[in-house]
C-alpha cells in the first residue's frame, strides 16, 4: 500500500511514536521509513537524540529520553518528514513544517489533514516560527483534539 | 591558439566541484558553460537536498549552486568561467572548438573533463507535441527561474524524485496538480516526497500511463490508461482527464554525445541511464587525460555529481603535476562519501550499472 500510495500504514506511523507517557513535553516523530542516503536530522540534533549512524541510509531512531523537543529537526529534515508532538489536557499540540503562502497567523482556525490528504478536524495556530534558521521552512505550532494524535499530519492550505 | 592546462565542459555541480578541487591543488582551469550562468540544474531546485553535511544536505539546491560558485570565485586567479559558450567540437589532439556569442574560437588543453550532465527522456503518444506538454526541467525553469506558471491544472507523468518534487513545487506555486501517474507498479522516488504530496491531496496512480493528448491548438485533456505489470495497456480502462499542462518526468539519459567525437570506448548500460563512456575508478575514459564526472557517466543525484567532480578534479591536478596538500586524505574521504551515498537500496542500480560498465560481471 505505502509503495503505491505514499500513505504509511497505521502500524508504521505508530512505530515512530513513543509511549504516550513521554508526551508531556514535545517529542520528535520521524516519519522516515525507507533507506535513503540522508542524515541532517542526526547532525542537526543538539542533544544527540536522533541516530542514523555511519551508514547514512539507515532510517533515524529517536531516543525519547534524550529528545528535549527543541524543534530543530522539524525544519532541518529535507523530506519534511519530522513533526513534534505533545499532549496537554484534551489537546494534541503539534509542530509541523510548512512551506506555503500565505503564512498562517497566530489564533487562526485551520483544518487538520490526515496522511490521505483529507480534512479530519479543526485546529488553532498557536505559534509561527519563521527566521533565518528555518530558512523558509516555517514551523507552525497548533493544537487539535487529542483523539487525532495518530491521524493528523498537516493543515489544509490557506487560500 | 590558446593553450591551457585543464578544460571542464559543463558548469554544473560536477564541473564546478572539479574546478574548485583542482584550484585547491594549484591547477588552473577553464569552465565552459552553454548557459548564461553556471550552477547547472541546481539553480532551479528550491527544495532542500538529501545526503550528508559534506554534500550540503538540508541546503536548498539554489543555495548549493551559490556555495559552489563561491568556492570557484575564491580561486578566480585560477578558475576562468566562460558562459554563453557551446562546445562545437572535441578532437583527439585535445583541441576544442567553441562558440561564444556567435564567435568561433579554439582552445587546446592538456586534460579535459566532460561534465555535461543529462537530458530528459520523452514519451511517445498521440499528439505529444501539443503546446502545454512539457518536460519537468522546462516546468522548473519557467516556474523557479523565470516565475512563469506552466498552466493551471497539471497532470504529472512519472513518480521518480523529480516528478514528486516538481509536483510539490507546482503546488507551492499555486498550480493544481490533478494527479501523478506512474507506469510501474510502485512509486519510483523517495516515499517521503510521495507522502508530502499525498497529504496535500494529490493521488499517485501506479500502473497508469498516457495514451494520448487531446486539444485543438493547445492541450485540453489527456487520456490515461491502466497498464499491466509488463506495461501493456489494458483496453477499456481509459479515462479522460481535463488539464492544460502535462509534465513528463520519466527519467534522464546521460548527455554523452560530445564524446562521440573522440575515440573513447562507450557502452550502453541501462542501469546508468543509457550510453556512457567506459571509465576507471578515477573517472578517466579509455583515452588518456579525457575524464568524465556527474550524470554524463551515469544518472544519479547532484550529491554524487559533487563528489565525482571533486574526485576527478583532485586526480587530474595530480596527473598534471599539482598534488593537493591533503591528496590522500581528501581522496579517501570522497571515495567513502560516494560509497555511502550508493550503499542503500536507491544506490543499487548505480552500483550494478558501474559493475556492468567495467565488465566486472563478465567472468
């Protein structure tokens, strides 16, 4: 299925999430399942929490005890395949990479989208990070209902 | 006639990297570029690149071009860049004939590196010459270099990395990508690129190809059809899709025709993309002091072209009596980088192709 559609299975997606007890602070979720020659996630992580290793084709592994949820990996991944997430009360708070205009503003209501590209929930933009470090890959922080933790991946583009 | 040490044909990632490494060793070079600027295909790549730090991973292609150009500018006492210049002839006495802005001239070199890159493959189908049907490279040039949209509704043919990346760039530019069709039974490019466009609502249809294009003066519709695993069209599965642009991204072939003027041994190796020169481990062809680097000797990514160009630049400088102060260290490191880039499943084709090229399978 994944090989034909680009949509990873639920099992594959969940394999990159930590136990929910880790999610009281932001953690890095690496949606990179394939052996491709790439390692900026590893080299950009200031806490050595992401390991790729000498063979740069190895998919990344995150040590959730070392991951501080700093968010650097979100804009450092060339495949835009890393998001950060934490849980707070009934909300899941995500940090996602975003490369479209117009740039959403704080407080804006947005539509949450799943890996099939379908609208699944409402969300609200909490923070917009855009600077020299992000190099045009804007990092959006937003909240959505917690029940969509494993389904949400991005937002519907604003028009 | 002007006589120089080292001529590089092509100012893309391979050519610029070769000039830079040669200059570090003290060897001067002339880089010949047909376009009005150097940088090759990198200048229209707005996405972040893969690979590792040494090949400028996570840097956008356009910025990598500027880094490589910067390296060359830092050695402008040794590197001369000749833009708007086409190589019209390449002879076995190491003389090149050139055309610069309609002026014909000649240059003689001790060593020549051909880094001419690759050209896009095209597809045969009815009406494939209708305006609105583009190669993916043309779409990128229009959109990312000149800021011109290729159309409003695009169908992308081919799900290799270029097809997937250009689809994403079209979406960024506000163009509607109606679908990506792929004749093979699986997505060809990196799954991260596929997931990136799927979550933006673009379906990738595997086992599908274009049957014909429809339109009076320009493209209005395309007819697509399902294909079986042997790529035979399945009758009765045709569908008409309305669109005003069709973007063809079905692979690249080494642009090796200029080598046909030299008595170098060529070989057709499908896994490397087509007709390629037979080379040794230092990228030297069967003719002494004629070298190649980058896609011209096997279609890969820009990251490999950078490394191959660097290897050739170091080696050629050494051959002509300019040994890089860190020659052994640099050469080992570059060789290791190339192995690393090719060691995963996406590198298998290149590794096998190179083996076939060198006749290592003929026992």
